[in-house]
C-alpha cells in the first residue's frame, strides 16, 4: 500500500509539477520575396501565310513580279473592285499593286520584299498602325 501511495504522490507531482511548459520560441526566417509568376499572353493574331502562283495583270507595274513576299490587304474576284480598293489605298498613303493568282483572284498588295522576315514585320506594323487592316496577310509567290 505504501508503494501505491508513493506512486500516486509522484504521479500528482509530475502532473502538477510540469504545469508550465517552456517552449522554444519559433524562429522565423524571413522568406525571400518571390516575384509573381507572369505569363505573357499574345493577343495578336497569327500572320496568315499563303503560297500561290501569282502574276501581274496587264496595266499593273511589272516590277511587282520581281519579289517573292507580298503584304496583302484585299482580295477580289472582280478586277474593277481590286482597282477601286487600290485607289482607296493610294489616298491613304500606300503604293499598292495588284496581282492575280491561278484561280483568278485579284490580290491587292501594298509592299513586296525579297526577305520573309521583313515582310512579316511589315504585316505586323500595318496591323498595329491601321486597325482597319488587322486582317493583312502574307503571300509567298510559288516558284515555278
């Protein structure tokens, strides 16, 4: 019975004796500021590229035929409509020309280049500067 009393007293002393707990204060290290992750969203539409056999119709500047890459602003099934659009573009400060593809569509181009990257940049520049020509595209003349 004495052992039981001693055990009981020690148990009480242990329970009530450890009344306050000494906890180590949490050490916090300042987290390095992370830059928010950003995803670049390119809202610019992709440049449409078509490869076609084209020629210069009668009455148009024959020097147009010497280049390979053309910036196209309009396509028409009737030559007179292409001519009207060409005149409209001239009033807006462009120096347009007309090409005809093998299916008889008249393509109104505003610039022609030997270098594809330069032509692509011009398409992008026109889209940015002239909101009405956001559908400008690149025509690549097929080699015969």
